[in-house]
């Protein structure tokens, strides 16, 4: 866990919890520190809209960080569906050393 000395410990604990969740979903494609940095930024931006009269900071941050994770996952899934997303069979890559475009892999 990164050491964010000047940031509220409530924020850093929640961010770390959600960063682990995001890291587990992405696997080795994303570093845990990158996850934390994205979520810290999202938390700090969302805090501008926080009104202590309407609720507790922990509840507010839980909801906004959960929404940010949904957004990150949705964008990652959208990127996977793009036509330029490359894939290959385990065996074909070992034999040829090349990957195929999804369109070519489906049509060939």
C-alpha cells in the first residue's frame, strides 16, 4: 500500500480495498499502485461534491469508488470488443509467433 501521508486514512483504506478488487479483476495487466492512484484521484475529485449534512464520508466514498470501478471495468470490456483487439490461439502463436486480429481469427 502506498503511503499517502496527507490524505485522510478513511480514503486510503477504502482506496486500498477497492484497488485490490480491481487488481484481482485485471490480473497482471494492471499494477496495484496504478489502481490505487486512479482511485485516489477519483476519490479526491468526488469529494468536491460531498455534503456532510447529507451523509457520512465513508458511505459517500464507498459509492463513488464503486462507481469508478464499474466505469473502469466497463471501459476495459469496451476496449476488448473493439475491432482492433488482437488475439491468438495458444498453439498458433507458439507455431508462428504471430497473433491474429479477431476478425481474421473468426473468418479464417
